[in-house]
């Protein structure tokens, strides 16, 4: 079954060229080769301010640069979010992006409801996190708290499910064979739109 996939590249470095970029490209290339439609969002290339008060969150529209990002998220059946682990969670720029695009009226619907209705139901997601520590250490010692917060408090809260995760550790100066295996793994996930 063909799917519409939006890839959100969450690395904040505008220069690109990181392993996460190669992983996203492997996923996208394989997904397209399998007949899926793919759109890519590079948050490092987008200009937007951070939200600083509840009024901005509730009452102001997203910046023009992010309206296309909202359209790409609304269009997608499946969303891949890929980012490096910084201080146990996503980089601040990715958090700022998600705050801007997942606003009331889009990802959360309050019209006539006391509690928000989930505006992005029917979509699935995969969160891919690269890190310099061993992935098992992040799972065991840190209990993946930073990523669980993204999954539960952001994606699930907006109606996205199921949400799957992939943790890729020891990416700094990694072994070429290990990197090659991870690229193949992301390619297989892209083929299956998983």
C-alpha cells in the first residue's frame, strides 16, 4: 500500500552532512523506490521565532515559513522524525519547530470542547534518534525519558499513533560497517513506510 511520508530532519546544523542526514536520505530513497510519496522538511533551513507566551501559542498564526510544514504534516500518512540526542532529548530548534507547527486549530482542536481533540489522528510516526553514547545505555540508564516525552506529550497528544522508535548509538567516529548496516536498516524501514 502506497503511503505519503513526511520526513522531519531535526538536526539544527544548517551545514548538514551528519549521519542523521544520511539516514534520512536512505529512508527517503528507499521509500520513493517502493512507490511511496515523500516530502522532506529540514528545520535548520527554516526561519521562525520561538514562542514566548500563551497568547502567541493560542492566538497568532504560525509564521509563513511554517505553513508549508503544516501542510506537509497534514498531507502525510506517516511521519519520520530524526534528530541527534542533545542533553537527553531533542535539540531546542526541533522543540521550537514542533511548538510552532502543532498549534491549536491544527494539531489540537478546542472548538466547543473543554479538552483538546486530537487533530492528527490516523497518522503513524517513527522517531529516529542518533547519539554518541551506546543506545542500550540510553535505554537502560536514562529509560529513554527524553524521547518518551516527545512520543507521549507531543505526538500521541496530537493523535499520532502508533509511534515507533529507533535508537542509534555510538555515531561519533562510528565504524563504517556499523554505519552501513544502519543505512540499510533505515532503507528497509523506508521501503515498508514503517
